[in-house]
């Protein structure tokens, strides 16, 4: 069933980790991107880790995302769902469950990767979660983007430490972005993580290469689905 493209309702951003501060930050970015015409409501999953830093955490988040997404759509005032983690946990299950309703679900990882690779652009990824490297490579391959993928650049330092020090995180991500462009040949670099959203926005002004911030990319994908 095709979504009703004139239906009112909010974009519901589902944070797959249990950190409510991260939900608030990502929701604010989505609101700035979508503007006043499309409200955004942030939802935090009920259970799970505070950060998704390894494959087990990503797998554990999937059923929680599905449950949160179905609760969000039950009231009938949800125009679209945004799964706000780079690994898109629960996205496939949400799409299958929501197919009869016409409510679209977008994952920020998928949206950012597709945007970066548009028109055959060579793209890389910069992120702070080394234990998810294999999952990220697999996602790129599953989306059919391997021929444009220049590789993954990781920040130095534990993700938990970097998340507690925004200035250090920004510095390490900037180094990763520059390495992706200068050493790997990327012409666009995706910042791999919803919780990295604020840093991704700052990197636009600090890096010459095109930086693809995942939350705005997902919002643009949702806008196309609701209005295109």
C-alpha cells in the first residue's frame, strides 16, 4: 500500500540505545532539518545498552526498535519512522510489519550510504565503533555499493571515552575524515553513527570533502517518501 503523502503526523525518531540525552540531541537535529512543517517526536527504546558498540548490542536492539516503532504507529499520528542508529537495527522487521499501513521506515545508515554513493561518487565512512567494522562492511555490500566504497576510517580511542569528550571526539573524527579523503580517495565521507550527529554537523565547516551527516540524510529520504 502506498503511503498517503498528504497525511498529517509526526516523524517518530526511534533511538535504539537507552540514552535519553542522545535521543534529545538526535531529535533536535531532525527538527532543524525537517523544519516546522513536519513535527518530530523522539522515542527511546525501553531496554538495552546505552551505546551500540558491538554486534551483540546491535542484534539486541532490533526487537526493541520493532516494539517501539509499533507502539509509535499505533495511535495513527505517525507519518514516518526513523531508526536512528547506523546499523539500522530492526529496520527490515519494521518495514515488513508496517507494509499494510503505508507508513515508511527509514534507517539513517542506509539513507546516508545511499546519499553518499549517489551518481557513482566514491565514498568512505568515518566512525568511532571498531567492533562494528565487519557489520558496516556487510551493510555496504548488501546495499550494492561495494564498487564505490573506499573504506572505513576509525577514530583512535574507546567509543565510551570519546563520547564523554565532545572536543576529543570531533578532533578524532576530523582526522578520520581527512584520511578517508586524502589517503583513500573518498569524495564523500559518511559519519557512521546517530550519536555522532552533532560532530557530523560541525565537520561540514572543518573539512573540504563532502561530509554526509546521517540524521539529515535520513530526514531528506523521509521527505522524498512523503512528498515525492
